[in-house]
C-alpha cells in the first residue's frame, strides 16, 4: 500500500492539476490566447485552491463518512484555504494593482534601471472562480472514490 493508493491525496492532486489545465483552456476560449504560464500561476478560473481542498474533503467524507474527525479536519482546513483565497489573497492582488499604478504614475522619480518591478496582481479568486473550483473538486473527489481509478 503506497502513497499512490491514498485516494484523498491523489484526488486532491488530480483536482489541482485539472484546475490548472482548465485555466489555460478558459483563457484560450475566452481571450483567444495561449498562456501556458497559467499552469503554474495563482488566481483565475477555476480556483485550484478550492478544487484541491474540496477534492480532499469530499473524498475523505465519502470514505470515512461526514461524521468522522478526518472529514472535520479536512473541511475546516478547506474552509480556511477557500476563505483565504477569496479574502486575503484577493485583497493583496487589489493592493498590488494600486501600487503598480502608483509606481507607473511616479516613474519619473526613478532612474531608468532603478524603477521597481510590477507586482503580481492575479493572486486571489472571485466568488464564481471559487464556486467552480469547489464543484470541480467535489466531482473529482467523489469520482475518484467511486471508480477508484487514482
């Protein structure tokens, strides 16, 4: 019995990878651009944070039952991660946007090579991105348990 037989862990990783691949596909469909860097980026549709933790919690709930302490731990962990991705990380991205615009506006104050680099703004998630990521994770988690393919 190796780590690869750990269905909740593998479901969580599968949901994370699937969400990251879907980010590239969503940008391709809606923006008609191929942005391969989305495979390793934060933010965007769907939320890989939400997909990963919801796959973990749903597969644990399926295997051990929703009354188990394992499910309780994974559910609380998932809620914290999802809350963080919507709230704190999204706020940090908005702050980065404001700081980037201020740096641009005051760019005349810096010498050419000393201008600060732009901060990353796509950090957190919107409610729809989180909802889709959560649904994706639940389907992957339960699906992995039902078919036991992972």
